[in-house]
C-alpha cells in the first residue's frame, strides 16, 4: 500500500529519463506527495516520450468530485486486479506511465501505535513507479488527466517490509512499460514484480509525515532514538 511518496531530484529528471523536451513548469520538490495532488508523469504518445502533469488517483467517469479516490483507494491499483477490474483494464493495456520518485513512506503497527518508515531502492536514488493513466471529465466540463500507482504482494517475511509494495520498474524495462504496443500479459506481469527486501533501504522517520501540512526535507531524516 502506498499513501505518500517523495520527489526531490527535479534537476535529474531530464537526463535520467531521456526527456527531450525537459521538465514542464510546475514540477516542484515535494517531500510529502499525497493522493489527488498534481504530479509529474512520463508517458509515451506514439513515438514521443515526454513528461506531463496528472492528478494522483482514478475516479469513475460519472463522479462529481475526486472524493472517491480516498474512499476507494483508487490512487493505487493491485497488480492482481489490473487485467480484470473495469476501472483498470483498459489503461493497463495501452495507457501505462512512469511516475518518478526518490522514495516512499509506509506505516507499521507497533504496541505504542503506528510508526513511519521511509523506503527507497538502495541502488536507485531516483526511480520510477509503474503507473497507469486515464482522462476524466469533471462536472464543469474540464478534462483532467489522472494516474494510479500499481502495487504488488511482496512476501518479504520482514517486519520492516510491508506485505504490499509499489511496483518499481527496472531501468531496462521502462521502455517496454511505456510502449503502448506492448500488451502481452506475460511481459507486463513480469515487469510488475516486487523488489527483493535486500534491494530496499528502510529508515525509521518522524511520524510528522502523518500531517498533510508537513513538507520539509526533515521528513526523510533518520529518527533519533531516545538515548542515542
């Protein structure tokens, strides 16, 4: 499950992802990205790959607002369901995207409540989630681009690694993920595999991340344990 993530290496996006037209205006550093917020997304339309701005979370076409994103958790899509559920099945075939990030947060239950952790691939300071996108016309008649992050079961057996993780697309597979002509189920399922626990760095961080108003870089700083 993914509720919040981080993107701060804005100046590296163009070169790492080969964005010929660069990064659009409005892309900003954010240490607490939340559902329904506008985020940068990499898509391929025809032979052209570029970055666009989309809102994080799918909504049904007849929805009056984006509240259903929170109600039904449609900012994330389970890899087990993307080929069968009507809300996802068209997008997974031809409307896939990459969602750049530096890391993401997870909460783990403890006897004294929930604790926040910051996770990121150890060898990928800047990476991309597997995403899907669609368009929605709101009641005012405006068309909005929306996206969701795909998650998969991790089966890690570790207390620090959650049972579900967002899919992180390996650099060598990013072109295939973006290519709308690639629709083979086996190929897509292979890409939607979780990272091994050994490939993730997990850091206990401040529970301040729970606040939607928290924005600073201190959110990803290791938490100082009492007595240390």
